[in-house]
């Protein structure tokens, strides 16, 4: 196959591939992807990213100033896995990455978020205004941190494998892949379930979370946040948004329902079923807009990606490290889109 030629058009850099480039989808990770100083290496060198993340911090008021300082510090005053840090920082970083990629000239054809990532996807899809989404997120966090102490555990097993093995107080919190299920619950029953499952030969790994997201533990918190969602303007998606809670395209009636958004900390995340439906619709270049590359590892297991019909590209490194790793990952993603044939603005 001949190598694509390069061209410069109106300040843009593009390749001229033999075929039309595949459409781009945005994937936004959720709780567990966070780590100290995630994407901080981009703050001083990527003005679009910096402006976008500052807009999120400004929408948070005084909390945003504290959050920015903690994010840029070598060690934060509050553990990064605490919901008051992980949730708003994941939202801020992922939103800022979406603005950076959009500045390159990429408009997403589809969106899919995992857990809090769905709220970011909803902002990109214009379901919520940014300022409203930020306030709603902080309101949600305020309620969930009052819940009893709990956590989450990833198990290398299908949901069917776990039937009859989970004690009261432990629920399926996410279906990440056919053989990766996340459990959520209070600390004591979750520890008991983990011990039982390991005794039966299942591999279990604690998810970085101090809260039992996507379990009945947060039912009261979800009820308390519904009023806040009902008080803001909510619109149908302006672009296709696949929901991790319905495993389907988000319908307008669902999108404008405050209860749908308020229930998300309790409802299980059906990430793999949603991904399955998304990849059945077309072949895509899927960008993981968030830290850790955990979503990319999951997506690479899908047959559509293993066979090369679709591909997934992370925008940040797999592990924490020096700032230059953030730049390397960004440059690599830009190069992939360029080689795919997308018309891109030249990076400074």
C-alpha cells in the first residue's frame, strides 16, 4: 500500500490517504483512572488545555483554587482517591482534553463515558452547560462523601460466574468486559466477598476508590442530588452519546430526565455492552480522553479492535511519571489522527 502524502491547507496539516478517514469517538474514563498530577505536564505548555481546565476550576469557586493547587502539587493535602479529589479532577482533566482535541480540528462522531466520564460526555454533547455540570458534580460529591465507607473491587470473572457468591451489601457496580466485573459495597462485606472469590481462584484487584460507587450504598445520596439536576436546563444530546447506564444511544427523553442523572452513582455501569453497540454502528478511531489508559486496555479486547476495523488511542500515559510523558502521549495521538487522514491544525 502506498504511503499517504502530506499537505498543508489553511494553516492545517493533513495527510492524503487512499481511503476516507474513520470517524472519531471520544471515550471518557471514570473513578479508578485518577492518579496524582494526571495531565499536569500539559498545563504550562498547552494553552487550550490550560484555559479549559481553568474554566472548570473557576466554575468551582473557592473549591477550584484548592483543587488546582492540589492537582499541581507533588503531593496533595487530600488523598487523590477521595471523591472530593478524584471526581472533580477527572472531570476537569477530561473536559480539558476534549477541548484540546477539538482545537486540533476533531469533532467527535460518538461519545461514551464511564461513570463520571458520562457527565463529561454530556457536556461535550451539549446536554449540560459546563458551569451547570460542574455545580451538579460538586453537589453529587458532597452527598456521596457522607455515605458509609466503602469501595470497589475488579474481578476477573463474568457476572454469571459471580451469581450466588456475593454477600448482602455487595453489588455488581460495572461490567467492563465479558471477563471483568467490578463489585461495589461497604468495606466489611466487600472484604469478605474478595476473600471468598480469591479462595475460589478468581483474581481480584481493589479499584482506587474510597466510595462504593454504583451500589445501593449511595441510594440516599442519589435522592438528595435529584433536586439539583431538576433546577438546571437539560437538553437532548446534540451529537450521538452512548450511555453506560442503558448500553444504548441516549434517548432525548432520558437525557432531559433529572432522575436519570441523579441515579448514576447507584446504577451499574454497563461499559462493555455500550461499547459493543457503539462499535457495531461503524468503524472508529476511539480516543481515550483521560488518565491511565485503562479504558484503552478494555477496548483493545473487543473483536472490532483486535481485527483492526476500529482502533483506540490514549491521550495520556499509562502510568504516572515525568511531565514529558504527557507531551509524548499527546504528540503520538496527534500523529495517529494525522496518519488516519484527518485534517488537523499543526501543533505549536
